[in-house]
């Protein structure tokens, strides 16, 4: 084995390692850029979904109000009442 063979054998090995490291660095850079762009674009959709100014369905946050009418005076009353607030009659 001569000096030229050792030198060029090491040179090609070092070149191969450099190329592999360069490819890994490029892939890493592309992935980072992809996530940065995705986070800038994707946040608008998420912020629209999570926006407090967006109206939410009433059924989720509001208890459905059940009401009925007093059989004595016809006043609108809620289901939980026992005595009519308008006429004072006891409700059953």
C-alpha cells in the first residue's frame, strides 16, 4: 500500500461523511422551516376556533329554560316555582 492509496482512501471516506452530514443538515433545516411556516399559517385557523368573540351554540352554555303558565292568572312562570308570584296561588 502506498501513500497515495491511503490518502485517497481516507479522502473518499471523509468526503462521504461530509456528504451525509450535509444531507442531514439540509433535511433538518427544511423540517424547521416547514414547522415555522405551518405554525404561522395554522395559528389563524386555530385562533378562529378558539376565539372568545366567536358565538357559541346556546345549547352548550345555557340551561334550557322550561316555562309554564299559571292556571289561575295565566302568568308565565318557571317549572321550579311552587307559588305564583303574580296571584299568590299554590301551583301543583
